[in-house]
C-alpha cells in the first residue's frame, strides 16, 4: 500500500496487525538507535502502550540481545546507544502480547539495515526463546490487512485453524504464512540483504 | 509578531500552534543545553505537559540522536550536557502529539545555532523516522496563527484537505506549507545558516 | 508432551505447575541472558506476574548468585549481562511463591547449558538457602500435569501427605519425587551434562 | 526589614512575593551548594512545593547551567556539588511559576558570592532563555511587600498595567522596576560585586 | 525443634517470634550475600513485608555497616555483593519493628560464618546504635516459642515485666534472656566461633 | 534522665521534643555513618516519618555539607559512606519541621565524635543557612521535657514569648536557651571536645 510503502521505506519500521475497539487495524512499529556519540542509553518506549505491549518490547529486545549474534545481527550496536520503540498515534490497539513479532522485526530491521517488505503484515506473541505463540483476533486482523492493501500476512502456526473463519474472498487474496519461530518471521518480512540499504551507523 | 519575535530571538525556541479548551492558540517550545562543565545530564521536561506531549519530546530527541548527524547537526553536544525542554505557562494545550515538529525544531535550532523564523508557526506529529503525521484542529490553529500575526504556517501534507474549512479571508493572508518530512520543516522554519548567531557552546 | 518438548528444547526454559482461576495448569518459565556485548544489565521480569511471583524470581536469582559456585555454575555469567525471566501469556497463575523452584531451574538450565527434561513438571517455594518449602494446590497441579502429558512431577517433601488426595488412577501414572533441597530439583529436572548443548555464551 | 535583612545576610537567599490563601506574603528562597568533598550530587527541592514551583526550580537551574557562563558565574561549581533549593515553612504560597526569578536570584547569589539586597522583593516567571514572563496577583504582592517593609519591588514588564490597581499611598512608597530579562533582575537584586562576601567555596 | 534445626543449619538464618492475626508464631529470617563475581549490588528485601519491617532491615544493615568492624565482622564483604533479606511465606507477621534483632542476627550469622543456635528464638526492636528496644506481644510470642519447641528466648530488658503474664508452666520450661544491646544477642544466639562452618566467601 | 543518658551515651544521638496526638513527648534522633569499606552510599531515613520531617533530614544534611567545614567538622566523612537517620518507634510525632535542629545535632555529634549532653532537649526548624526558625507547641514540649527529667531546653529565639504560657513551677525548674543560629545549638548541646570519645571512623 502507499502508506506502508512510505512508512517502511527505511530500516527500523515494521507493519503489524492489531485488534482495536472497532475491529482490526494496521499499526506501524518504529525503532531507532541513537548515535553512539549522542549520549543516550537504555530502552525508551512511547505510543501510550499498555503494560503487556511494553513487556513485549522488552522481550523483543532481550531476544535479540541473547540470540542476535546467532542471527548475525550486530548486537554490540545495542550497547551505549539508546534504543527507542514507538508506535505512532492512530488506531489504538487493545493491550496484549500480539505485537511481539512486529517489535522484534522492527528492531532486527534496524540492526540489519534490511528494510521491512511493505507488502507484509504480521501478528504473533514472541517468547524469550523466539517461539511464535498464538494470539487472538486473527479474523479481524486479516480483514484489516486486506482493507489496507497488505498482500502477505504472517500468523502463528498454532493459529492456522482460525483461517477457517476468514471469508473465502478475502482469504484467497492474501498469502498467509503460518510461522513458529521468529527466524522464519525475519526471513519472510525483511528485504533480502542484497537489496540492503546501509544500516544506521 | 512582536511576541514571537521577542521569544524566538535566540536559537532554541520554536513557535507552535495548539488546540486549547477555548479554541486555538500559539505556544512557544523552549530548549536549552547545559554547559558541559555544569554537571547536568539527561532530559528534563517541564510545563505541566500531558503524557503524550512528554512522549513527543522523547521522540523529537531520539529522532535527532539517530538522524541528526545526517542533518549535519552536532549531536555529540547532546552527550554529557543536560537537555531541558520547556513550554512556558500561558495557553494550556490539550494533550496530544501535535507539538512534535515544534519540539524537534526547537532542539534543532539550539544544536544548529540557527534561530527560528519568528513569522513561522507549525503543527504536526513527528515519527521516529522523521515523517510528519496528520493532526487535528487545523482550522482552529490557523485562525489562532492569523490572530497572533503569524504569516507562515507549516502543516502535515496529509492535513491539506482541512484547509478547505479555513475561511477564505484568513486563508488568503497565510502562506501554508504542507510538509511530509521533518527535514522540510527545518529548512522552512530556521533562519539560514548564513544569518547564524553562534551556537550555545 | 509435544508442547513441553518444543518449549524446553533449548536451555533456559522449565515447566511449572500452577493453580489458576479454573483449576491447575502447566506454565513455562523462560530465562535469557543478554550477550555481554549488548549492553544490558539487571533483572527484567515480564509476564504480568504478581508481587509474590516477582519476589520468587529475585530469590531464585539470589540463591544462584550466593550458592551457584558450589553447584559449579558459571555465576560470573550473571555479571554485566542482563537477565530476563518471562512467563509467556496463557494460563494466568494465581500469585504465590510456588513457582520458585521452576524459576531457579530455568536460570540454572541457562547457566549450565543443560536443557530441562520435557517430561518433568514441578512446584515448590524456594528459600534463600535452597530449601524447598511446601505449597498449596498439589492435587490440582498433579491433575493438570497428568492432563498435559507430564510423566514426572517434583513436589516439596513436606507436601507428601497431599498425595493422598490425588485420584489413584492419576497418581499411578505419575512418577512423583518429593524434594527438600533445590539441588535435588536440579539433578532430577535437568538433562545430564553429557547430553549438554553448549551454554549460551 | 529586620527579617529580610537577617535572612538575606549571607549569599544564597532571595526575597520573593507570593499569593497565599489569605492575600499576599513575603517568602524566602534559600539555596545551598554542598562542599565538593562531601559527596552530594543532583538537585534537592524542599519546602512542600507544588509541581509548578518544583518545575520553576529546575528552569532556574537550567537557565544558569546554559547561560551562566555569559553572566560570569562559575557554573562548574554546579558539578559534583549537591544543589539544594528550600523554601522554609511559613506562608504557604499557591502553586504557580511566579517564584521563578526569585529562585534564579537565590542560585545566582550563591554562585556569585553577592548577597541579595534585603530591601528588594520580586515576582516573575522565568523562561529557559531568561525572559521574565507575566504573573498574577501583582496588587496583593505589592501590598504584602509594603506591609513587610520591602522598599524595592521587581515585576515583569508585561505586568506594568497592573500597577494601576495598587492604592496610590502604597504605590508611592515603593520603587517598582519592571523587568523583562533575568539579567536585569540580577543587577537590581544583588549587592554589587565590590561589597562581595566570599563565595561559598 | 526439627524445623528450626533444619532451617538454621547454615549460617544466615535466624529464628524470630512474631505476632500474627491469630496469636504468636515463629518466623525465619534468611540472609544471603551474592558471590562477588555475580554482579549483584544493594539490598533486596522480600517476603511481602510491611513498611516498618522493611525499615528494620535497613536499620539492621546500617548497624552492621557502622559498628560491624568493632564486632570483628568482615564488613567489606557487604561491598559489591548484593545483600538479600527474605522472610519465607508462612505465618504473616503483623507489621512492626520487633524483628529488628532477628534480622541483625541473620546478617551477622552470614558475615561471621557462625550458624544461629536452633534452640534460640528472639524478639526486639534494634536501634541504629545497637540498643534493644521494647516490643509488644511478649506473652503470645513466648507461647508460640514454647509450642514450636524453642527452649531459649531473647527479649528486650525493658520487656521483663511482661514475663509476669506468661503462664507459669510455660515460663518454667523456657530459658529467657533479657537483653539491652545487640552484642548480647549475638553472643547468645550464634554458635561459638570454634564450631564455625566456613563463611560464605 | 536515665533513658536519655542511655540513649545518648554514644555520639550520633540527640534528644528532641515533639508534639504528638496526646500532648508533648521526647524523641531520640539517631544517626549513623557506614564504614567506608562496607559499600553504602546516600541518605536513608527511617522511622515512618512524615514528608516534612523527611525534608528536615535533607536540610540538616545539606546544611552540614555546605557549612560543616566552617564548623571544623570532617565533611569528607559524608562521602562514600552511607548516612542513616532514624527515629526509633515510640511516641509518634506529628509531621512538621520542628525536629530540624535535633537532626542537625545528631549528625554533627556523629561527625565531631562529641556525644550529645543527655540533660539537653531541643526543638526548632533549621533553615539551609543555619537559622533557627520558630515552631509550634512550645508549651507542651516544655511540659514533656520536664516530665522526662530533661533540665535544659533549647528553643528558637522567636518563640521566647511562648514561655509566658508555661506554668511557673515547670518554667523555674528548666534552663531555657533561646537560640537563633544552629551554631549556638551545637555549642550548647554537645559535650565539649575535651571529653570527646573517638569519632566513628
Ligand atoms: Ca497513559
Ligand atoms: Ca519497503
Ligand atoms: Ca500535574
Ligand atoms: Ca527570529
Ligand atoms: Ca498489571
Ligand atoms: Ca528437553
Ligand atoms: Ca506533600
Ligand atoms: Ca543583604
Ligand atoms: Ca504487597
Ligand atoms: Ca544450628
Ligand atoms: Ca507509611
Ligand atoms: Ca551523654
């Protein structure tokens, strides 16, 4: 979509799917790393997120801090550089853990310098070990993705049965990837390294 | 206007437009950097700001910390020098993200040593990547700018349709720039580097 | 069980038994240690845990910090590396100290590089000196373990009398180990060092 | 007055004018800097001050930290020495920003070693850039100053019109200086450097 | 008693007497010191203690930090090693200062490597100077000690008159030591240095 | 009195006079400094004190940190050694600033190694510059001092008129010193340096 193409043009932004008070909606998770010379440190979380979403941000970061080296991500960039995760105002997502893989993707995009694919939206809780755990609202989230022009959707493998509830005409226009580990998410959601724009350094 | 000319005479102050309980109003965002020898650190935010406005201050700072070097701003000045953002008492703005570009401009003015143009007022949410996102209350804000003698107004590009609601006699007396990236904001809102007063050092 | 086998495949995850609002249930405690180069520090606890469960996490960590060397665990790994304990969403356990030995096991698994045995579930308060103290809800917890396909259960020695309340058909299908010191827990719950996968380093 | 002469005998104390629940009153703002060897740091604020008054203390300090060197104040004294601002019990001022210039004067007095003139009382909000902004209650404050034997009063220039409300017999016995920048305040309120007692060192 | 013998087998645990909602009860105070290599610091207090009990823990620690060297305790062990004081779940003591000497004893036991005598229970507020101050509930506490098989009880000297309220058959089976300084407490409550197990080092 | 003689036997304890819910009472303020090797830092305040009393403790400490060297007190002892101010349980004083000079005396006693005179009780607010400011409840406090066997009482000079309210038979048995600066307090309240017991070092 034009909006997600614009928003995800630079590394550090990923497209999530959320349940709001009025159905499903698309949300953008943005991540930034402060210049190492600018004196920032720690994790800042903004966007008026609920307690559980704030915990998801911490889990995404801990996952990358403990497993990021195996993913060939430059985890030392997380040291002495302030990390900021932000969800810009817009649709207000209900609190819950389902933005976990979107937050992990935004951070991994920033670290790798690989922008997120603008045609991909996702939902899923992430565990500290990188497992993708099932979430609620899959039907509303897929309807929202479809409305917003998203063509590819990542859902937790354990949510596959929920696809039965999605109207066939919508379902048939979406490519849905059930995933069970966050490594699969990153492979599907990030532009290939070949097309890599330089990482924020 | 005399007031905004006085208030923005020195680098570090930018003129914003806000919705208050009684319509629109002009507000001034002030930024200071402590002398490196004076032992301050971190970000102090004052002015009895709401939660969302405080988050906007953090986003403005994170944007400059991560992208400031590309803008040729001396981001190392943000290290080991306490940063203070203040909105002096006066009109009480409703809480919201629309002071984001004003806060970013005040900080960039301070870092660059380029004072803000006193004839420019602005409104717009800023994202971590520097996108200018749409806000509410554009009509009241333009009426307030006009009343206060502001001649040039910056609004988010996605708010252009709202200009239809502004009375023609007001609209015709204002130069309105729709902007979509904070780089455009800084180019339009800061005095040229040639007219630069020395940066606070 | 398939789920606990999947969840405990890597070191750092242990299977606990909890009382929830609707009976007993299985919970997974996950632990991670940040890469020493990634700049994390301190203990992060997530999972919307109650006050008493958060204290249990602190006790588990203090136990390992004061006695871990005697257990030949590399306690220096706990320095300058952020520790994160998380209980993923799912069954919401009632607040209480009975996840103490599960939390201790998750951390010891991570430090030793010895994965937890997927067939073992456990419940028990842990004291600062490593004593296993009695807990409530033993009957519901054993029923839940049985339902979930757990074959071996560790309970506090002082809870042995509660086994009388467990239906004989369930009791006979479970191997129950009454334990009084957390050293016994670790011996029974962790894979032998021979089968050791490399520690997170 | 005898009281303000006693209270302002040493550098670090300035006389302010406040609105209380029962009219106007005089208040004393005290500042101290810890001995550099005594291990204190940061800013301590006491006196049961409201939120806005606490922000005024932070603004006063940030002003001096960013602009103090231009005023030839030894701002390095603010590093590694705990700063304490206190308003002793007595009249309870309504919360508001009008003690800003009094707080700035107390701190500048301490740094310069120039005691405050005991015959001077003052009111005014201070901005981060040192502008003196208008306040409320000017009439009650001048009546209180007169009652307390204060002979010279500093008010914000933009409050000059409020002088019309002060009874002529009181007005004629007071020397009133409208001020618009805190530099004017310091020149009028502090004893000349010639009469300087040694700075707290 | 078997339980207190088990709980106090290692240095760092002391037996206290408390008033609960249902009379008197025995409680165990546990202390641990983190391995110096494990990166812990500061004081952690757990056990869902009330505000006053938490203050008692701080007083016990400050007493040892300021006077411990006179007692030939290795106070440097308190530096750079996280201290944890815990009261395991069980009887819920009413909030109050009467666990002060028990907390001091647990910490002194840990530092000295001298285990607490399992036959000794105690109650008493401790002052910063080590004075033992009087407490309430002496009668219920002695009845609880007797029920639990404790044979020796330490009470504040100023509580001696309360012994008149204790039934003669209980009183005659207990050895009661009135104490006025915490040094007496430590002499009576800790195993002699000769029987010393090695200190946690 | 026997009690105050016992409590003030060592440097670091001063006797104050307070208003409680049931009249006046004597209170003891205790101060301790951690051994420099024990790793403590900062100011700890215990005794369930109200907000204003906690501020008094901070003011007492800041006074000594900024002016202590003039009093020939070893203020460097305040660095890298945790300071603890405690008011043991007993009479619950109403919150207020009147323990200020007692807190200052306890700290100065500790630093100087000069014990407080056990026959002296005191009340008075202290300002950051060391002025003794007037307080309430002088009559009840003197009655309480008399009841407790205190023979010498220090009150703020500006409270002298309140002595008229004290019954003549009590007044005639007390030596009352009106004081206006905390230096006078320390001279009257501390044992002479000649009788000095060694400072806590
Ligand atoms: Ca909120
Ligand atoms: Ca893209
Ligand atoms: Ca507020
Ligand atoms: Ca200008
Ligand atoms: Ca919560
Ligand atoms: Ca396994
Ligand atoms: Ca308050
Ligand atoms: Ca003077
Ligand atoms: Ca609680
Ligand atoms: Ca023993
Ligand atoms: Ca309280
Ligand atoms: Ca004495």
